[in-house]
C-alpha cells in the first residue's frame, strides 16, 4: 500500500507536462477559430439553412411524430451534427445518421437515413 502513493505521484508528474501541451493545443485551436470567424461576413445567419460562413458549432434536433394509430415515433439527431475548423479557411462537417425510436412492437428502432 505504501508503494502505491509514490507510484501515483510519479505517474502524475510524468503526465503533467503533456497536460500543459494539451492546453497549448486547445489555445492554438481556439485562436485559429477566432481568426477564421473574424474574416467571415457579418450578415445574419438564416433560420432554416446552415450558415454560408465558416463556423464551429454543434447542432441537434429531436422530432416527435404521431401516427394515425396514435403511436409516436421519435427522431433523435435529425442528421444534425457538428462543424469544426481544424485549419485556417477549412471547415469539416460531421453529420451522423439520426436514431429513430418507434413506439410500436413490430417496428425496429435504430439508425435512420443520412
């Protein structure tokens, strides 16, 4: 038991330097995002369509539909996802398929269309 504490402290101090490196990585990432966003036009973002500028964000959508048999179907995600700005003037959009949950015993739940 007495050997565990020095071992844990040694591991903590060995990995403390890498934690500072991650802080520098995140700080430089945020600086790139701010710099890229500052160069974008300043017009208003449309309500129902994605922005035409480079933006870093996460979006989600949940929809409940009623069927004529009075059961519900939930659509979690709605093919929304997140956008990242990894480099200057570059945006990557990741849009996973939605998860569809049916409240009927005969229909399977699972990933929907992309």
